[in-house]
C-alpha cells in the first residue's frame, strides 16, 4: 500500500483500519473473500495529500479520485498479500490479486472495497479456518468490526477480538515510543495484536 512509503509520524501503529469481511462459500468450499477497509480520518487526509485528490477543493471526490484510491490500495506487487492471512490445517492459504475494487467516502473516512480470490477453493467440510489482518511491522493496525455473512450454509464465522495481557500491553507501549525511522526488532510483531475471524464448517 502506498502509505507505507509515505511520510510517517512517530509511534506504531500509524494507520488504523476498520475491517469488514464476507465469505464466498459454496458447499463448504471457500473461494473468495469480500473485504471492506475503512481508514481513520487522519489517514484519509494523508491519502488526499499523497494522491493530490480533490483538485477543485470542493471536498467531494470525483470518479477519477476514487479510482486512484482503489488502485493505490489494491494494485499489489507480486509477493505481497495485503496484510491478509488465512490459515487452515496448519498451513497458510494463498491468494490471487484483488478484483472488483472500488472506493468511496463515508463521512470523513475513505472506504475501500474489493474481492480477494483464493488461489484455489478451500474445502472446509468439516473444518476450521482462521483469518487475520495484520501488518508484520505494526505500521497498520486492523480492527475486525463486522461480518457480512456470518452464517452461510453449514458454515459459521465469528470474530475473536484481540485482548491484551500485561506482556502485550507493555510491548504495545514500547512500540508506541518508536520514532518514524525505527522498525520493531521483533519479527512479525503485528501478528501478536491481531483479531481473529474463525470460520467453521460442519
């Protein structure tokens, strides 16, 4: 995402994203995710500045502006997974590139929607998969805020929010003290603070 190479403020995390997800399931076979990201107000202003949006200054994004936003957040380079992690049977499930991307304004926040197909359908009959959204370096902080279709056929999804214990809270305080030039010493630290979305099919 383009914000990772933009000007950064001190402390981790820098960008806050509310996440809603849906599942494309047919006969307990998961083929795609439907994802909605809502960015915080400050990040929205940063996106306006980076992409030079709203050239006429009327506060309304036109279709070209919105296309820039959608492309900037979903035109992922090869090897980048968009901070989306899906695990089933103790293995990571691979994804293709985002499709059907769009962007809109909701109040003072930018909202990006897209579909994320799996490389191949995942059979969950019966079985469980765990979905997480996190940035390994904890530059982005994702919060799972909703499920579009928690019950689909024989499958049920639920959100398990991250709850900080004393050690996790202490680590978050340490990360908050990092300057904009610093990155966390601990590898994959963002995973420690990730909400879980648990999908179970009978």
